[in-house]
């Protein structure tokens, strides 16, 4: 009988213990590790103090993997790397590659506080963090006084955006590699965007194929969909069901499991050697923020004009006040003008624009909260505009969904598709 691999999750942060902020890491890490076949034995939330040492001592040799988040910052209470070094019985040493990246990211010589972030336990390896200044690291811990098994420990930063990128993109492949975990036979995984869990479940029921089971897991900004079929070695039944689901929801809303909308868009821009610009209103530059999180983004992104107030649209994008008054800022006419003007101002290949009502106030019977218009323009091509209505759960959800939709639609627009034709087929909320 093969013994099941075991894991433990340690969420480190005094603010978490005190209830100042809410943990969102444990569920994601636990779900993903379980999907890989691990049994998650413990989830522990620990303050930034010596209690970390006690918890690690109890876990070393008793689980195969420990995953930690937090405590990798530049302040004196960020002691995770120190505690792990003591547990390993080694000193902290500076990683030259991590230091070089830190200097490049800061664009200055780092001080002692920042340099502490690129010191890892001797013999451990760093995990790049393209979204922050604190790399992660991993290595093996063992209990010299016992004959228990060695324990792999992987340490990640605490900020959600940094941790999620590192865990999903870098740590999970590492775990698969180290423990020789192949893709589960008889299983297909994809990511679904803009579709609520209940609607995805309904799509699976409508598109069900005999012999195929399905499961979902909510993740930040997407839902992972799993299709399983034990007696389907060639995957024919799973492929059929996935095709039916994709056509039902809208092909642009279903992407491979390891691809985010911004990654597909960036890849498209690089392949075609295109540069884009944007004009954003209700999203406040969120699309621009996402696109510029990746290093080297200036090669495909010119910039964005955040024209939130009507006077900004008038003064920066030269849209006549009379036109705004006539049609309203949230309208086809205005997003078309926004896209056309930012394309002209920037001189780039293509442009997008977004204007909507994120709420909680500002909606009308004709334009309720969640109404968002998108505009798209490109050299030698007719300007396109499309309206979407998102369920107004919260202001944050409207803005994040609008940003995702903008990237999905822009990606398709640059591939020659018409946004209006696309959206009329989408099953979204």
C-alpha cells in the first residue's frame, strides 16, 4: 500500500491572529495540495514571534511538506527566515541573483532592511517573486535526534497578490517535480472566468456526458473546473464534455488551467509585436496595473489615461462636454470617443476604453449599477463598442470583473473577432 503524502500549512502574521485582517491563503493552499494528492494534516495561524519555532519543531519529520506564508518582509518582526535557518541548523546567506533582482526592482542600492529579504538559510534555494521585493525559498528540514523522515519546507510572502502568483505559478510545479507527481490520469482541468459557481454547475449539468464527473474550486478571479473519467484513457468523453461546456459558456471564458486572461493578452501582443494604450474610468487604471505587473511591460503597453471625472474626459481626451452631457459618460458614444482619442494621442497600434457604474450609488433604472461599456480601436479597423451588465455584488467585484472582461475582449479583438458577437454568446453575471 502506497503511503499518502502529507502536508501542513502555516499562515504567519500577528495581524491575522488578532483579527485585524482575514486569512485567504489557507483555503487556496489546502485545496491545491489536496488536488495533488496530499493529505493536509494541519492548518496553523501563528503570530510573528517565537511560536513559529515551536510549530515547526512539532511538524518536522511528521509531514512531508510544510508551506508557510508571511514573515518575509523587511521589518524586525519578520522572522520567518531566521526561524527556519535555526531549525535547519545553518546560517543565513545572501543570494546573489536575488540581490541583483532587488536592486533592479528598487532602482537604487537597497538598505539593510531590504537586503534582509534576500538572505536565505544556507543550502536553500530561492523562489522568484516578480510582484514584490521578498523572494520565497525552499529546502529540507530534518530532526537530527530522530530517524523520522525529512520535511520539505517552502516559504512564501504574505501579501495576497504576491503569494498567489508564487504559489500557483512556481510552488505547485516545484512540489510536483520534487515528489514526481504527474497529471492525474483521467482528469482534465481548465479555468473559467466571469461565471458564478451556480451557473457553472448548471452548465455542467446541461452539458453532462455519461461517465464524466466534474468538480469546481473557487480561486481568486476564477473557478477551476475538473472533469474526471476513470474509464476514458484517451480522454474522448472529457474532451466532448469540455467542448460542450465551452460552447455553452462562451469560448473566451474558458482557458487552460495555467493561463490567466492577462497572460493570454500579453502573449498575443508579443507575438504580433503590438503596443496598446488605454483609457479607463470606473476601473481606475486596474487593467493598466495588471498589465504592468509583469517585467518588460513597456514593450507592449504605452500607458493609460484614468479619466474618472467627466472633466478629465473633456480635458485629457478632448471629448466635448456637450457630447458627454448628451449621451452620458457611460455610453457607447463616449467609450468610442475615449478609445479613438487615446489611440490618436498615443500613436500605438490599438486601444481599449472602459466606462461604467461600479456603485454602490450612481445607478439609474436605465443604467443600473454594474453597467459597463467597453470600447476597442485599432489602426485600419473599425472601432467596436459593447455593453455588459455585471451583477453588482460589490464595487470591488464590478471593477475586477470589468477588468477581466476588458482583457478577454481586447485579446479576442486583436485576434480579429468582434466584441459584440462575443458578448452575446457569453453566459456571465
